[in-house]
């Protein structure tokens, strides 16, 4: 009986370690990304997951329109999920 109880305790300890090393950090990162995407505004500078730098010129529920480079005609609609980093417009000035 003592061997089974010991195995059960080790199983619980291993599950707890897996939670703190794998699941919890992943959920924190998902919450950070979700908050970043929800806080986007027109005029913010962004970096896409492809590595392109641009400025948001319009936002809808699921999509954003990003203007790339100095050419004002290079405007591309993309999913919000394609945004990797956001730099707020007011912090870019400072």
C-alpha cells in the first residue's frame, strides 16, 4: 500500500511541475498578446510576424490595415493575429 501512495504523490508532484513549467507561462503569454492586440490604436507602430514594420491606419473587429514604408499607397489589410509587437504612438515620440 505504501508504494502505491508514494507513486500517487509523485504523479501529483510531476503534474504540478508540468503545470508551472509549461501551461502557466503559455497562458500568461496568451493573455499578454490578447491585451496587446486589444490595446492597439490608429497611429501605433507595429511589427508583423513576418518582420515588416508599419503603422496602423484603420482597425476593425478582426483586421487591421497597416501602412508600410514611406509610400502612402502601400496599405495592406491583415489579421490582428499577424501583429507580433506594438509600439504606442505617444511612446514613439519620446
